[in-house]
C-alpha cells in the first residue's frame, strides 16, 4: 500500500501535467516522502487510486502508467466532477493525496504467448494504456497486439502520439475511429464497434474492453457475436466510490464490491453475478 | 486482533437490585450507554450517569446501537490548507459499556464486526468495538413488531455475546461469553450470585414453537432464483419515498458518504456520515451515468443484499428481525409483509 493508514492519504507532488484534450489532462506524480516498502511503481495494471484533494474530497482514478516505468506513476482525468474539477486547477509542483493502489488488476501476466486485443472508448483508453505498455515492455512474451480505439470527435482522442507510436511497433496494429465525419479527419468513421471486423479472425485472443457503459455493452455484444468466449472478454467497471476499500457501499452490485472484488471482471463473471453491462 | 475473544460460557446470576447497583457503579466509573425513556415516550440509547435514569421496561430501543461504533457523523481527520502534512487523525475513543441491547441487535453488531474486518480493517469502527463491553438482555418473549425466530437472531443468544442476561422471573441468569465480559464480571464479582444454568437451546426451541412469521430458507431461494414477479418490485418502488429512514434504523446498514468541510475554527474536516442506497444519486457518477437505472433496481438490490448475499458471505441473515423499518416507513412499505410475499412467490 502507498498509504499506511486506511483513510489517510499520502502526499504526492505533481511532476508534470500534459493537456491531452480540451477537458482531459495527464498527471505525472511522485511521492513527497519515500519509504522502503512502497514505491511509485508498486501497483499492477488495472488498479486504481483514491485521489484526495483536501477541501474537495476523493475520487477513484485508474493508474494509466505501467509499473515497468520507475520513479513515478500517471493518472489521466477528465474534468467532470468536484474532485476532477479541483484536480484540473492544480499545477506542476502542487501537492495532492493518494490512497491505494486498490482493486484487482488486468490478468495480463497470465496471457503470455497469446494474441491480445485492447478495445477502448474515449478516456477508457487510460486504464488499458497501463496494460498495453506493460505488455509492450516485455514484447517477446506476447503474440500479436491489436488496439481498437474510438473517440467521439478527433478533439476527444487521448494519447494520440502514443497510438501512433504503438502502431509503428512490430506485431502491433492500432485502428482509430471517430463517431462522425469531421473536417481534417481521413481515418475510419463510426463507433468503435464498426472496427470489430478488423479482429474477427482473432476470436481466440483475449479482449480487454474499457470505455463508457454503452460502448462496453455494444462491444461485448459484438465480440460474442464474433465467437468470443465469455471468459476471454475482460472489462473494468467504473462506479461511484467513496472509500475504495469495500466499506462505503456505493459500488456494491450483485453481491460484490467493484472496488475490492473488481474493478476488473470477465464477462463470464459479470454474467454469473447478473450484472448488466 | 478479534473484536471478541470468545471463552467457554460461564454461568452466574444477579438479582434485580444488584443489577441496578452494578449499573450504577459502572455509570460512575465508565461511560455507560443504556436505554432511556424520553419525554416523547421513546426509549433510546443514551449515556447515563446513574442507574435511576435507565429504562428497564421496554420492547426494544428506537434505534440500534450501531451509532456508538459507526456514528451518524464522524470526523476522520482534520487538516488545514492543501498540505497533507497538516492531517491529524481523529480516530480516538474511550471505553464504553453498553447495557440493554436485545439479541437481534447483538447479532447485527456481529455482522458489522465481520463486515468491517473483511478485505481492509476499518479501524474507526473496530477500535471502538474492541474497547466496548456489551451487556445484552434476552427478550422474555417475541414482541409484536419482531420476527427474530424467523431470521434466527434471537430472542436469546447461543454465543457471540460479552455478557447476556436472561430473565428468570424475579432475577436474571447471567452468561459470560467473552474475555471482555469476564473482565467486567471479575471486577464487580461481589454483586453477582451463584451459577444459574439456562438451557438456551430449549428456550430457542420454545420460542420457535410459536409459528415463525416466514421460512428464511424459502425466502432466500425464491430471491436467488428470481421467482418474484416484477410487479412486486414495481409496487414497492412506487411507494418508497427514498427517505432512507429504514436504512438508517437498520442495525446492519453501514453505507456512508464522505465530505470535506471547513469549520469556523479554521481547521477543516474530512468526515463520513451515514448514506443510504435508497437515496437517488447514491450510485450516480460524476458525469451523470447511474448503473442503478430506476427505483425498482434500487429496491431489489437491498432485498438481495440482506436476504441472499449477506447470508452467502456471513452465514447470517442481513435482516435481524428487529422490525424497526416497518415502524417508520412513510410510504407504508412493510418489509416483513414483503418478505412473506417473497416466501409465497415460489
């Protein structure tokens, strides 16, 4: 754990802020004080932290860097609420609080040697980015990696440079789409499910899906239609959370706490819990 | 560290006069919380500084005792400005003795003990529990509002108590079930009388002879197998006013929200306070998406939580049969009647 007391956040300093879109920023963080048993990269892809801004409150945010990167971790936040609004006002050198890392993680290490598909919608690419960079940092351990990414408009695309960079790597293919035609956009047009044709021959691959609820719903439907097994579809759920540690009850669904039992679930698990996506 | 270190049950007895003397002594030496009848004729738990203030003649208290361990509003820490170094942890507490809990409420507390220890240990709750001693009083008979024989949470406890008093008519049989209970007993030993053995199993069997109001196993199965008509849930959803009172009064409800607030003294507080899954917005996220799409899903979630999922996880019903929720509902949603309807659905 980054923090030693359950509800007391640990101070971290913003090392860098990058504007990814008009409403989304990427924060690079380093802890203010260091201890031997817990460093910045002491987490797994798919885990999240409770970001605390004293006076504004706390919100759960996925870690979007890979633990293979040492000395810092990164969070990506869209300005949508009280806490993310306060976060967006912070600058390089400012301090915030961190609790975590919480939740289970993407079982990416279990899938060595296999082909992997990542399907992201909007800012849903952020948690996937952790697993993508983790896999690419031990490139030889995995088969082909295909990334499908959809954003509403070209202005909503996050990590645009990295999408290009991933696409240049060997045995990695990236397909990006925007919902509607737009001036200056020559790429694919249509919601992300219109890209599923690109991967239908890969129905034995593991598929990691993250994005808005409606995107997850139709992507999973598309994958199932294309022959994917329920166990091979892995998604991560977003829920309102106050504590992150299975106590406040807000994320409770189907007998599970998304914060401690999740946020990563296979579609087979969601089905058995009667959780609709 | 366990909340309760169980010991082999030790039997004793106490006369009514000596119980009064015991509580009077405790009230002078420690913080004693006991049932008190207020001017509105409600009986509720309050701190007392003498035994004469205690109400001994009551069915059950208006609220459960959960607020002494999970306060309705609790400051977690204070801070000033944006610096995390200014944080002062406010998790401090004193020893308390609670007198007069009914068996159902002790069972509810046991469930909360397990809940606060699962996954991560919540020290704000657990440190208060570890420092407390509970003297519970078994119900002589089932009260009109109650159904603990159906939920198997009373009216007497087989185990899991610190000290349990069972009325023998004039006086009380005393059972000591934990290390903390034993320490309290040893301290005031001279007020206790000789061993009076009580056959709790027999008492429970007798209580159960009066027809339990429903069969919990059947209710569990019907909910788990989704045998209940959707119209049933729609009807409850249409009458629930989302006031949350049933959940605030429920001995096993533990949801909370967290707020940061400035105080006039200049220091700011991060506090937690009771929240309820019947409040609309409980599951709504910052960008507006709400995975619980309507009141029907909201209602159903509570029934499944208490009558299926908590039984699966804690092997004890999330409803302890105290009946408090039925007394307060402004929409005339009767939890007990609804459970009986669920039982008959299959």
